[in-house]
């Protein structure tokens, strides 16, 4: 693979941003003295975890297509693990879950890797939709049947179907942008994740009015507006790395940051319903994998289809 | 392709002298259980007693114990199950150093208490499941009296309640295919044995200590 100068610039920019965050965290820690400050300790853990996540992601993108497919396949697998653990299922669902984890999930990513768009788009909404209730019905337990089936199907849609649209960006054939889709993937993940980070930062600095206190106590109007606008600005400023012109980059960035916000809100509602604060504890400072990718879930399929409709 | 049987698998384990920290780490990775902090484990000999719903239960407790505690902890298991095949016997005896006890034809000669007391006297801790068998429905069933006999015979041994969650969802009774969910394990404060307490009250108290960890 030829070294892509633009890709390199993007990665350098991210590393610089992380270095800046580490420096700020270091200064905050020094200023707060020896006293234990929970917010700063959590910030410290978050920034450290970001270094690891960026390193893993950069390696995956650098290996070309297959690395990204494997990385997001693993992300789906771990997210699904957290989601199903949190969702009560019954013994009769055991074999259904075996299919979901070990057949449906790998198959979905196999379809991404082989660029089989036709089946990729319907495997889970059509075939898994039939498989899940059928296998559970064969196991012969009708208690809370619709509820159990719906929960498993939802888990598959959110953790596997939606997330698989991120590496699926690599299968889009955009005229004049051949062989450069890795940058599109990086652009999308960067805008959605930086929107999360900036909503957190703006919220901590200016946050007053809570948007949905019963669902996500940390989300404020100030954080939401500040985060979405500044992330859209960053997305617009990155138009040179994408197949879009600045206006298109701005509109798409605005759309994915809004979808990201909706995703975060809905995944929070599920957590509150189950009475937990985080989906897991795999990523220090952030919670589980699902806590980190909640905003990606809703944004990925929308971004994928907008780009596919207008640019291919 | 040659079919890889269980015998090959365990033969491999024994020949390669697979190291126990690695196996413990793998079990924790697969079950999602976090290591038990060392300060929750008594310094001396202890009996860890837990609810029982899956074959993975003893593996999980064994793997979650701090390495120094694990080195002298022995799971207690039913001889009828673990001596049925050469493979099971090798896993139980060679790798986990399990104390195998008679469950079906208990006579004076095969008194299940003897090997357990001998292990305690030799300075080993025990991992026991007082329900006697895996729960078929996920609920905690009445404790059998073995735990009381042990506690009365060795009143100084710490009795540590352990609650295991979601392991039966990973590998339920009667199934061989695991589903990779995240199990969790909670450890409670050690119980004190009171010679004045009636057997049934003691057993109910022990069961209650495990149940209390489930909330």
C-alpha cells in the first residue's frame, strides 16, 4: 500500500491532540495537589485509554481492509457480550445465543470482508430475525417469549449490524477516491468520537441545563450544543481528506454527531432500565466497550447509506 | 484432519506442564471474572463455599483467587463424575489437585469428610459447593450438612461465602457449548462457627450469607 500523505496528517493531528490532552491532565493533576480528585483521576484514566485505543485503531487502519474488519468484528463481539450479559435471557435461549455469537456475528463480518453488500444489508434484519425466535421456540419455553426474542434481536442490531457499517465503509466505490476509503473510516470515527469528547468537555465547563436527567445525568444543553458545533467544525476542516467538499463535510458531520447523540441517549436509557452505570469495565475510565461505541451505533448506518446514496 | 479429542487436549496440558497462572488468566479472560483482592482472603486455611450452577464454578473460583491462595486451594468434587473417564481424572487430580469425595455409596470406609479434613490439616484451603450438586433452575437450594460437619470438626478454619453469577448462562447444566457472557463473583466476610448454634440454623445462616451477596 502506498503511504497516503493525508492519512498520515490525520494520524499526526490525533497524536498531537492526545499529547495536548495528556499535558492538560498532567497540569490539572499538579494544580489539584496530592488530594484525590475523582473527576481528574477519571480524566487521567480516560486519556490513557484513548492512547491505547488510538494505537490499536491506527494499526488496524494501516494494515488496510482486513485489519479494520477484524478490529470492528472484535468490538461487536465484546459489545454483544456486555449487552447480552445485562439482558435477562432464559435457559431456552442458550443455543440461540450460541448461534448469535459464533455464527451470525462472524458471518456478518465475513460479508463485510468479502464486500458482499446484498447479503450484508439483510443478514440480521431478515435471516437472524427469523433464526432467533425459531431456535428459541424449538427449545420450547414460551415464558416472556416476545420479550426475550426482541432483546436478542435488538442486541444483534445494535452491537453487530450497526457497528459493522463502520468497516463496511471500505466497500464503497467512490469515483476518484479509489483505495482511499481508510481515510473515510478514520474521518467518521474521529468526528463521532470527538463529538463525544467535546460534549463532555463543554458540559464540564459550562453545563447547567440537563437534557434528560433521568436517563443520562451528564448530558447538558450547553455540552450538547457546544460539542455538536465544535465537532462539526472539526469535521468540516477535515474535508480535504474525504471525497466531500467543505459544505458536504459540514452537513455529514452535523448528521453523524446528532445520530451519535441519539445513540448515546438510547444506550443510556437501556443502562438505567437495567440499573447499571456502565455496560462493563473493559476500558479503564470509560466503562465497557459498549459505553465507548454507543454513539457509533446509530451514526454508522446513517453515514454509510448517505455516502452510498450520494457519492457512489 | 485429525479429530482433536479431549484426551489429546489434556494430554497436551500434562505433557506441556502448562503453567497455572496462564490457565487461570485464560479462565478469567473467558468468564470475565475479575481477580479477588488479596485482602478479602483470610491469611490462614479457609473453606470457600459457593452456590453451584455450572461446571465452570470451581474453575472460576480457582482462577479468581490470588496466586498465593490458589497454590494451596483444592476444589472438592464428586468422585462419581470426575473418575468416570481418564481425561476427567487427569484434569481433576493432576491439574487442579481436587479432593474427590464419594457422593453415592457413602460408607464408613468412604466417609467424604476424611479426605477433606486431611486436606485442611495439611494446610490446604477448600473450595466447596454445599448444595451438593448443580442447581437446575439457577436458584440457590438448601445446603447439605457437609459444611456443618467440617466447621464443627475444625472450628478455627475461616468460612468464606462466595456468590457466583451468570455462570449457568455461560455453560448450563446439560449443555456442552459455552456462550461467552461476563460472569461475576462476590466474596463476603468470613462466618464464625458457633458451637451452640443448631445445625440447621448454621446451614441457613451460611446459605443466607451467599444469598446476601447476590443483591
